[in-house]
């Protein structure tokens, strides 16, 4: 990882007024939710996912549209280092913001293990979606990565509707399975809060999450390695 | 890096990591599917339907989910979880199974609106339950069989039915629970 690229991206994301406004609102309302439910709603909160989207959106695509990476790549910086540094930076910002609402939970009735599980779960969700957005952003211009994810969401909703209106249990089951498979590749997450109900963490779920994250990192590196982003021949 | 090195290399360690993780994903997926290691009790072995040896029992049409995946399925499909606690010796449990779970319409409604999970108490037959069943019974404060508990994916209870009040009463209550979950797009009672 390149320290300068990491810090530059970190600073760039924190200086974006739109991102900061959206994040502050999201964190505020999540914290209010924690306070109102007295910690009961800590598990499976979507704010990590949304913060991942906010900070990772256009992480590569916006740069490529501006032509900045073409200049960056004239320097002897391996492209995978560039990709991984930017990914690490957006993950760091998203995770930091994700953890903020949990501070309120510590002061409420929620027990420490529940809060810690919730923190880890939400952070992994932020990292997971940041990886997906990074992969999409490497191949799509501007903020089209978010558009791509919205399209995936529409396909999932179409499958849900098809499952709901089909008067057949097999069709409903197939639609549910489709939604789950798409979700595994486009919204990686680990349900850690289930441990609070005595459920052991499935090794398959862990490998599913980790492989999806790494898969999108590889996709991003492969796409950024394309020749069109070079001034020189190599 | 050396001046002759390309800046466009794909690091081998990343590829190796991906291959290892994908292999683990496929391997554990197949293993969990065949072994069901964390499964509470398989419906076929749970003492319902034809497997019970009770000639009067009907086929259970509810697509009971593996407990290990129920919460993630509930989260992914935005459906609440319906836990059914029963026991083989329990007469009302068999009536619930025969009149609700074996009924195509009722089973369709349950499959569409919930992620159903079944726990069968085995204390009377085997002297003890698995740790999962015991902890779930304790978590949901189960005092009688059958008990149906509907919860959101994060464990918030939406409602419960203790005992077997009759098919229509069960279906009406389940509709109410599904409605409380919010976001449930399935129309019940079709």
C-alpha cells in the first residue's frame, strides 16, 4: 500500500461536502435509532452498507473521468498499489463513520458483546460494499458504479415480485434463491449477531464474504491494468 | 520497484488468495449442504409426516430452512423468521402439522412470507436436546408445545402463538405477524 495515495484519498473523501453531509445525517439518525430502541436495534443495521456506498462511490471512476490517474501512472507506482491504497482509504473512512453511532449504544443499556458484534458486523458490511463499488468503479465512468448497483437492486426486486405473484412455491423458492445469490456477490456481509442467539458462524459464510471481497479487488486491479489508461506503452 | 518492472502486473498473492477463498467457499458450501452440521433438526427426522410412523399424518409442505442460514436468508429476502417449537409426543403439534403445514395454501403463505425454522424437542425420547435447541428454547422462553414465534432477522419478536388454536386462527395470526415485520411484500391468504 502507498501511504501518500492512502492519505490523499482519505483526505479527499473527508473533504467532500456532499459525502460528509449525507454521512452526518445517516450517523445521526442511526444513533437516534439506537437511543430510541435502547440498543435493541443494533444488529443488522444498514448504515455500514450505506456509508460504504457514500464513500466508495466513484472512487476510481470519477478519477478516470478527470484524467488524473493517467498522470499518476506516469510515475513508477504499480497499479494494484494504487487500487488497493484507494480501497483501503475509503474503507477506513467508511468504517470510522460506521462506528460513530455505536458510541451512543455503549451509553445505553446494550451489553458490550452485542455492541461489539454489531460494530464488527456493520464494519464488515462497509468494507464489503466498498470492495464491490471499487470493482464496478474501475470499469464504469463517474458515479455509474452506483447506477450499476441500483440496476442490480432492481433485478433483485423484480425477482422478489416474481416470487410473490407466482402462485407456486417452487418459483417463489427459486426467486428467493436468486436474490440470495445476487446478494452474496453484490452486497457481501456476515451475520455475526446470530451468535447472540447461540448460532455458530458458518465457515461457508466466512469464505463467501472474504472471497467476494477479494474477487472484486482482483476485478478492479485487472480493469485498472488496461492499456487505455497509459500515456506510455507500458 | 526496479525501472524495468511493469507497473501493470497483477500480484500473484492476490490471485492465490482469491483461488484459496473461492475453493473454501465452494468446499464448505458443499460440505454444509451435505452434512448440515449446524442444522437443528431435519424435518424428515423431526417426527412429522410419514416419517413418524403415524399413518394419519400428512406430508409437511413447509420449506423448513436450515437454522444455520435462516437469519442470513431472512436478511437477504427481507422476510421475518418463523420458529416452530414442537415435540413428537405432542398431539396438538401433529394437528398443527396436519392441518396447517400439510395444507398447500397455508404452507405457501408461510413459505412466501417467512423463513420457517423448526425445532423439535427430543428430551422425552433421548433425555436431552442439542445445545442449539436448548439455547433457542431458552432465548424464546418456550413453555409449551407447539409454540410459533415470529421474529425479525435481528431477533425482534413480532408475535407468538402458544398451543394450537385452529388453522384459521393460526393463519390470521401469521398474517398479522408478517404485517408487523413491514416490507413483507407477500399478500397472505390468496
